[in-house]
């Protein structure tokens, strides 16, 4: 019988442990080693009814089913399953470059995702300029709150960041620009802004209680590079009471807190408590004027200037029996120098009487008639004193530089002018400088593929 079995295999070789077909050296790890470059192995073929009728199939038994869901089937020891799928073969029709999705049980069709091998896209054909392009035409009847792309962040417990860097923050959406080339950005938002109250980028508290926008067009159709509001209780209106909270904008700089330059108007501020308050000294290279309402018009009232820091007081007094002792205002005295006497000027009112200042002390001054007569006459007086802190005033030398205004205007530059560049500004620890800013080397690490 053994000889008959070997003969029936044709060009078979029987070794001690293996049978080889078309090979004289069957692999010792295989009971049967079939070798061919033009033929395959054909296992038993049968219908589904014939397969299920096999009595006590052995685990690992293989057959090819020819009807219904045709394919290769294997018995696991407890049940039959199709090789390559547990629910039958996946069938369907699709379009080139579309990622397949289930359109039914065991059926495939096109999804919204396309992949051409170079770029991927959702809802549109892939574009060569974008690794991933997401397109969606929003439907007005679906209401508000529609977003083409959403990054939603949550966590199982409080997970604080540790700083402001890319590696130290946690965010819903992140844009990382590895190469800081000219006109490149980590996150970019662009908009045609053909309507009002619209912008390129919005940053806001989720309920719209406070928000800021980059590239914003207002309800008046004014265009803003940066616009922000923190004066609302919700995105729909002002607080119902007189209470007010929130700060519209904040800037903190190493050498300069910020600058504003307009081609027509510079900086305009308004406020109920105050319009502008400076914590520190204020300097101007122009003049100062108060615009005083005089009924139906305004009149310019220019501020007096002096080469030193001064404080003034004035008033009227009466010369009685040829003499008058005047006590100066306590607020004036509190601000006046304690080591230098004020300058007093007196002028008679109503009569041509020659007056002079007989004496001046810390709090008072005495006025008398020049001729010594015991006249009674009203007079006006003015006191000008050096301010108590005048000796501490030292104008920084950098501010007295005749070229400072030009340097600052060069720093306050419109970067929309692509034919020129802004002038740098920095502090070297001792002086203000407008030459090239020293640059620290940037150590970069390419992201690893995951």
C-alpha cells in the first residue's frame, strides 16, 4: 500500500519524516512540501451544504466553498469561519482614491475621505499644498455653532500646563510651525471680511463673555488688526447693572509695553473715571493743551512750561493799615520745597498803590505799601515754588537725544510696507539702542514619526 501511495504522487520523494512533490529535499519542518512555479495546491471544493455536512471536522480543516459566499473556510474546533473575514467576504464598488467605509453588512463604498498617496482630504479632492484639507459647505437651516474643523479637549482630572511653550501647554487645537520663515505662522486665520462683526481669528470664553479677534471688521466697517472686548455679561449685551469687570487689552514688554502710531490720529482713550493714567513719569516732545468747553465751542488752553519742576498758588488779600500777612494754601505748602523760598508776585487792585513783599517764611509772606502809608487796598498775589521732589528729577539722557523721535517712529513701523523694514529697539542694560538686536541661537529638534 505504501508503494502504491508513493507511485500515485508521481514525482514525489519520500524521506524519513516528509513527503516532497517536485523536490528531492523536502523541508523537514513540513509533512508535505510541494514545489512549483506554474501550479498551486488545490484543496477540496464543495458547496456550503456539503461543507456543513462534514461529520466531526478536525480543528484546522480547510475547504473551499463554491456557492453562496464563496471562499476559503477553516474549522476552528467549534465553528466554521471564512479565512480573511468572520462575516463573509467584503464586497462593494468605489472610486479611485476614496477611503472605503461600510455601507452595509459586508459591503463597502466611498467615504468622505480621499487619499491620493500624497495628500488627504475630507469632503473635497486632495490638494497638493495641504497634507490634510477639510471642506464643508454649512447649511443655514442647521443653525449656529457650525465649525468645519473642531479640536475638543477634555480630561479625566485636572491637568494643568506648566508654561506657555508648545511643550508646556495643553490645548484644543495646536498649530506648530517648525521653521519660522518670513510670513509663516503657527496658526493662520483668513477671512474675506465682506460683512461686519467678522474676523480672521477669534479667541473667546466659551459663552462669549469676553473675546478678542485678529483681523476684525467692526459694525462701523472699520478694520482692526486687533480688537477685543471684555465688557459684556454675555455675547449679547452690556451688564444690566452699573458694575463693570474685565480689561479690554493688556500688553507687557521687556523694553517697551507697546506702541500705537496712526497716520492721522495717534492714541485716543476714553473712560468715565479717567481717560489716561500714567504710573510713572510722562514725557512729550510736543506741547500739551486742554480743550476747554466754552459754551458752544472749545478753546485751547496750553500748559505752562518751566526748566524745573514747579508748583503754583494764587489768591487775593486786603492791605489794611498799610500791611497784610498772607498764609499760603496748605496743599501748596505740602508740595513746595522746604529748603527754597517761593517767588511771590503782588499787584494792587483798584488803586495805583506801589506794593512790595516785606518778608517770606515757610508758611506766610508779608506785603506792605512802598511809601509806608496806612492804605487799605485789595491785591492779587501769585506764589511759584520749586516742587518738593524737584531735586530728584533727572530726565534720562536717552530722551534728550535729538534723534530719539526719528528712532521711535522707525520702530513704530507699518509691516505692511514690504519694501522697507522696522527699526529694532532694545535695552542693553545701560542704554536704549536701535541697532540690530542680538539673537540667541535656536536649538531645534525635528519631530519624530509616530
